[in-house]
C-alpha cells in the first residue's frame, strides 16, 4: 500500500486518532456478522455507509487495543542473568513477557484489502528501554573497544527509536474477524507469528562491524649488500666452498692424459707394501683316501686319526677344542658332564676341519 493512503495518525510520533476506513459498494457478510457480535447496542447495518460508521466508532474506542504477539525478553544483560541448574528457575528470574499491543489506523477493503496497525506508546517505550538497557549492552560486550564505539551505540539507539515509532504492521483485512467487544482483539490464523518476525526485525542490523585492527609489523632495517655478504661469509653453519685450482680437478671424461699420471709412484709403493706382507701358505686340506672297500664305521669314526690330523694343522686352539669345552664356554654346563658318555665323532670333526681350511 502506498504511504500516501495512510492517515496522519499513522505518522511517527503522531497521537492516536480515528482510523481511516474505506469499504466497497458491497460489504462482505463476515464483516456484518462481526460488527453485530461485538456491539452491545443493536445498530442498523443495511448499507456500506452504516458499516463504515459502525466500524470507525468501534475501532476508535480507547479500549480498542489489539495484541499482535507476545515476546520473551531477558530482564538484564547476559552477564547479570542468574545461573541455575533448573531451567524453569532461570526462565522465571531472568526473562519477562512483553505483549506487543497496537491499534488500527487504516482499513482498506477496496484496493489493498488490508488492515494496518500501529504500536501503542506503552509498547514503544518498553521496546526502546529493552533495546537501550539490555540489547545494546550485550551488543557492546560482544565487540572489542574502539574510539567511535560509544558514538555508534548512541546512533543505533536513535535509529531504533525512529523505527519503533514508524512501525506499521499490515495484514489481510480478514484479521478483523478476531475483534471482540469494544473493538479489542488479537491476530488469528498464524498472523501473530508474522507480527513477531516483523517486530524482531527492528533489532537488526546490529552494531556495525568495527574497523580492522592495525597491527604494527616491525621489519628489520635493510642492510647494504657488503654487510650481508660479510654476515653470510662469517656464518658458522654454512661455509662457502673454496675455489679449486684447475690443474687439481680430475676430468669426468676419459682422456689420454689424466691427473692420476701425476703420481706414478703410488702403484710402486702399493706393490712394495704387498710384497713385504708375508702371508702364510695355506695348509693342505685333509680328506679321506678314495677306496672301493665296503663301508666301515670304525674307519670314519676313528677319533685318534682325526685328532692327530687336526693337531698337525696350524689352526687356532679354539677351533680344535672338543665339543665339551665349546659347550661349557657357551653356558651349557650340563652338556659338559654328559659329553664323556658319547664317543667322538670324527666325521663331524672332519667337516669342521675342512671349513676352517677353506677360510
């Protein structure tokens, strides 16, 4: 609906006056039934003019106050609210119910088919006090301080006062079916939820976002190139690689002349050192002579022959120790005592002897 169609009483800070009622040539039947129900005194309702007069007088009554919705607001800022384990106790001591009341300023059943409500002065005062004492405090506590913070808060409160006084709630004209005696009533058919959303929208936008914080970045002074080179040269972590003379570099590709030829005595010295080192001649390996005679266990398990052959070889004493001694060295004490019960195995000793010679 264009704003020009609203009466002067719908302007901000304007006192209450008679509503502006515009009806068509044909009056809806539900409106006739509603007016007969709410008027104690029977009045003739035979034409649109009688309906317009009756509806105007009914909505102009001082008791014609409509309840648009009811909102639950906290009684104090968030930092001052009472904390309790029982949520019912918190709801009783920390919250209050504010009924949003308004009166009819305009009824249009010709072009827009709607009814307009304006908030009562008492409701406007309650909303302004809540915005100033609670909403603004919580908003300020949620942001950090900057020089113009108080100025922004005052500006926000002034804008809210203007918005609350200019607020006009429009809905379908069928909302007048909820009218009761003396012109009072409440919104039905889910219209109160729409009114609640419209009232809560008055509390936005919140405090404008503060300017970004300026962080001082301390940068080291620029050093001349000569100083940077000296610091890099004197760093104990990484030292520069000293240049190498060209005549000491070994080429990567083969060539007839190599730097290795510069030290011909190296191979001579190595050959002389190998010649001076006298290596012991390898001991002859011991093996049983080949024969076609039938197998004789005594021949292969003869301890004197095998031990004698081992004694003749220049082997370390640890390799020719009997099994009882090796077992006692390894920690098998019980095995040393039972060793005497078994004959010596020359065949096994022979294998041990061959292994020693090959090494």
